[in-house]
C-alpha cells in the first residue's frame, strides 16, 4: 500500500466516523498498522488496514459497501 493510499484510508475513516457519530476521531499509520484515537476516554485502538476497511464499511452502511470494496480492490492491485 502506498503512503498516499494509507493517508486516504485514514482520512476516509476519520471523516466517516465524524459523519456517523458527530464527533471527530484521529487516525494515524505507522509500520503497517493504523491507530485510531477516539474522542472519548479510551485506549487508542491499533488495527490492520483490513480491519480499518471493515470498520469503514460498517460506518458507511450496506448501500455503500460495494463501492468501498471496489476501491479497495483497485488500490490493492495498484500497490
């Protein structure tokens, strides 16, 4: 996965979280993992790209999932 793809994925998750929950969250990436920092008092969550994409699909809802998987597959084959 390219650095640009990781940046876009992190931004997409944080934006989807904000739209779905009404609160911002921060997503960073380092050494193949993403760290999600939620707005409420909790430990940051460390996840893989696949887990982040699955969470993003859940935030977007079932009617947008096919678009998300299509984008993920295209990004995978470009990497």
